[in-house]
């Protein structure tokens, strides 16, 4: 329940000092009337990140001084708007031209001077066992430093607490600091407490107070999903917290103050906000108040309307590693880098940079900003390409780094690694070689060269590019001659010289090597300038009986493919008679990873490559499933066109990538590191802007007041309304609505009151969208007896006889006081 003070009725006593005759004059004064220069501030379309400023004024068109207790942002998108005002800019009719009003207002500020952003923190509904944090701003508007000596919450066992340390904080002139307060309720029945600040501000002994409220059933200006029929007593958001310094500033009759409102959009699309201006009547123990509220319309709502579009370019380069794979010498391979604008504004592209160490085998062309010309403007949602050609001169690895330059504020330079002929080619198949002649066990009885006929082949490169070697295994694998194909048929004729060979049996091993350094082998045993072994049963030249040398014999004299130093083939036999079976073939686990090539090992020379191996970001098919780098930063796992290396912050969700639309869903959809920045509402709750807009906050019996509520539904859904009211102090009677289901309604006060003082009625509105999302708010109406609200303030002026002196007095025939206020006053006195 809101606490109100009694405005005394009647004429104040007049003290006469020894005068026998005097005359009295009665002067009528209007109570303050708050006039806002515009109840709606339009900003129009503002680019995202830009700032526009508008201004409105608060004026007192009455005669008596008006107290302004709050000028603050109300319901709406408060993060997009900001407001500011300076009491030094108050102007009054008689002082506007001279600037004396500003000087007087400045001189009136005591040094130092503490100004609090609010006199009350209302946490609204907070579930027991959870925690909420709110803050307010404290500013020193005086000339000397303001020092906080003590900061505490009373009672000490309340669930409210100050976060951080305030004691000892020093604020210089016009310096501010934020005060954070936490609320951790243990029950849901409601809590109140008081935050006490003690400073060196001479006003009120240096004591400033902020009321703390929680779980009070909602408060004016708050909206939420709590039950609007809660019978808890409503909290007074306007109740001042100090005895004398109860308002932000005062406006004498005719005076006004400008308020600046800035719009710096964080969101996009239509953006709505509000500013609430509250007036207040000074609470005094004795005598007349020095300032008053606007009695019948103490609160005003200024609606803020703006629209924003985000106009920033965002550079995305794909892929971030451009691998040409293995290209044979002299052949051309062309690949493209895609440069896309994933933002919603223009992107300027500048000539790309190529590092000095770039291999000359690469050539790069692009169609924009050639020769340092004007930048290319890439509009939102479009792309361009860089063409890179790779023409290797040999089979060695080639590398280059290309940097794409733009005016992207976050990623102005994006580097791409370009490579070719690097590492093992995952698609490479080893070459093949077949010895056509001579046959195994061939006996050569002369010193002439031995003529050999071969066929060599490779599916990845021309046969003429393969290299060939003939080795003598007796000479410990020494190469005795080299060979190559004359044409693409792969037919090879090679003469093997015997000048370095000794008579006896030897194994000629033919090795063929491709551009990826993969080898294949074939072998043939030959008998040089001697006779065949009589114990040779299979005709391969080797017998089962050891020679006199004691080290060469056929380990399987029934298999012509098995003899010492033979080329090992995958046949389950020890072809080279070294005690190992199938080593170096597709049937052998050469790298020790427990898988052979026949069992699916796609790279039997790499211990980390085998079926089921963990995939690594190394451009290899580690798990041999035919997909390279899946589930790594180099692979687009969700198929949205972006991998982690392309700034995809969630590669398991196709809707999340650098080119996605940012939705208001607590997720960084466009992967720019910000959550819900410039976001699009999806299935959002309706939003009440400002609060209940009342034509009057006070009226007399039977009087009709116009009420309305503005609701912003970002999804464009229809909204339905339900108006209700709750009597506080009138015996259950509190008027009625002409239509409970419209955005604008007429409410009529009850025709009679249960007492001769007044009644307080609470008015509620619930807004519901098509999806059933709800938001609600409430406010209060003061109902006065007939002919008590719209009175003039009567000043009684006593004119003494010449030579006499007298004191003057005032009679306040003003607003009647509600019974609720009287009860609150009595409670204060009893406490």
C-alpha cells in the first residue's frame, strides 16, 4: 500500500504583533500541473550502432512548486535507450533570458551532493531459493568529493545484501558509481528492508535511504507472469526514502527542464521503450509541504519509438586451407577461394596479400580492386572468388599463404593456407611392375648384358613419369641400373650390365616408384656364368641344400615364387625366405596398428590410420571410412557450408553458423561472439510499453477515467486483453469498466465511498498473445469525495496597519487524503 501524507485543510494561525487593525486578502493558487511537451518521442530508422538524440521537456504549469521524484526508463527495450538531464538547465519565465535560473540551481546544490537514481528497488517475484540482482546509480552533483562512510542493509537478517564494498568509495564532481544489491528469498511471502548510505553530504545529516522490496505481488511499472489477483498489499514505488530530500528536483510554477533521450540500437527491427515521470508531495511532520505532486495525474508516460537495421559487412572465406592434393609435374589444377559477405551491410574488399615465401608454382587472380584500385563493395548475402592455379614443376611439396583483406571490423584479415603435393596422397594407388623376361631361373652363360623386358603402370600418373631401378640382392640391394618407359604403354626394355656382378646365383629386384614415393617390387632369380643347382626342384635357380657359402637356400623348393631375396607378395608365404610372411604387402600390418590393407587399413605406413581410428584435423582419412577430417575443425559436419575453421561456432547445428540470422533465443546464432545482439524475436512474450496509461491517477466519485495499455508483440501475433480491479479501502466497491477486453477502456469510479476520506483502487490488465504468452501490469487510482479534489490552494495574506508587523499563514484547501494514507501515517507514529 502506498504511504501518503496528510495535506492539512484550513487556515494556518496568523500571529499579530501588537496591531489593532489589519486587513486580509485571499489569493488562490493552482496546485502543480505536470505538462510533458510530447508524450511520444519518435526516432525513426537508425543504423545499428549509430546514435540519435531527441528531447522533451517537463513543465509545471501550476502555481505551487512541483516535486519530481523519478525520471526513469519504464517498461520496454531499456537497453536501447538512455536518458539524461541536468538541473542546471531548469528555466523559469522570469529567468529564461538571463540564465539566472541555471546559476541559482547550481548554487543551490550543496557541496558535496548525493543524488540517487531511485529511491526504491523492487525485485518483483523471485522464487524462494533462487537469487536476483538489481542495481542503481549514485552520483555526486556537488562541488566537493563525496565520500561514503557507511553502507548497510537493515534489518541485518533480511534476504537483501549489498554486493561489493561501498564504504570508502569517493566520487568526484559529476562522477557516478553503480550499487548492486542481491535478493535471495527463503520464502515467497514477501520481504522488505532498507539500504542506508551515510556520506559527507550535509543534507539530512548525510543519510540517504533506498527501500528494498521483494515478492510483493508486482509493482507499478513492473510486469511479469505472477498472478495479478495476488492479495498482497501493493508496494508504493513512489514512497520517498528520506525525510527532507524526497525528490530528484523541484519545478516552481512555470518552470521547465529538458530531458535528452538517446537511441543507440542494440536490437534490430521495431524497438519500443518508455520513460516514466513521477511527481511527489513532500512529507512533513508539521506545517505545509514545500512542494506538491500533480494531484490528479501524478505520473506521466513518455513513449519511445525507434527502428533499427544492422548494416555491417562480415567476411567469410572458404575454405581456410586450400589443398590441391598431388598434381603431376606440368599439369594445371585450378581451385577457388570463396569470399562471402555474411553480414547485413556492405563489405569492402581490398587486394589480397600473398606472402613472400609463396611457391612460384601458384598463381592467383581476382576480379576486384585490381592494381590498388577502388575497393570492391560486396553487398550483404553475396560472394566473389579468388582463382588459384597450381602448376607444379616437380613432385616436391609447395606452400603459400593468401590473406583476404576487408573492412570487417572483427576479421579484417583472414589468412588461407594453400598447399600442393604435400604429405601422403590419400587417393594414391601404388604403381605396378611385371617382369616379362627373362623367366625365373634363367641361366646367363656369357659376359654380355642381360636384356630385361618390363611393364610398368600407375593409375594416378603417366607411365613415362615413373622411375625404375634394378637392384642386385647379392650386392646388398645396390642399384645396378635404372630404367623408364618410352611411352604411355609402360613397356620398358633395359640392359643389366654384368661388370660388377660375380658368377653364381643372384636375385634381381625391380623397384618402380611413383610421384607420391609409393613403390612396388618384382623379382627374378638368375644364374650368372655357372650351371643350375641340381637340387633346384621348382626351377627358380635355388635349391634346398645350402651352398658352400652356407647362407642361401630355397625355403620352399616347390614354389617358384619363393627363394632368397624374392619380392614379397601377399600369398601367405615367406617369399623372400627371411622368416617373415607377407611383410610390405597388402596382407601385412606394416605399421603395427593391428590392421592390414586387406583388412581395411587405408595407410599401412601410418600407425594413426586404421579402421575406427579417431579422426584428426590432418587432411587424412584416419578412420578409413572414405571421409576426410569428419568431426574435426576442418570438416563441415552439419552441412551448413561452414566448418569450425570457417568460424562455425557449433558445427553440429545447421542453423548456427556465421551466415545465420540472429534469433532472440539465448544462442549466438551467427557466431559473432555475442548472444542475441540485433536479434529477431521468435515466439516472444508480449511486452507492455511504459505501463497503464491513465488520463488521471486521481478522481472524484462517479468520475470516468480513460485508461489504455500499449503492447508490443514482436512476432506480430494478435493480443487479447483482460482488465480487472481490486478494491483496497472501500468496502469491496471500486467502480467498473465499460469493456474489459479492449486495449483502451473507460473506468468509472464508485458513486459512493465507505468513508468521508477516500478510497484506493488497484487496476490490473493482462495481455495474452496467440501462443498463450502473458504479461501483466497494475496501477492505482485515488478516489476522493465529491468537491474535494479540484480545489484551489488558498493563501491568506494579512495586510497590517501602517507601522505594524505581522506573520503570515497559509490555508491548504487541497486534495483530500485517502484512508489508506491516514492508516499508514498512524502506523508510522505508532512505530
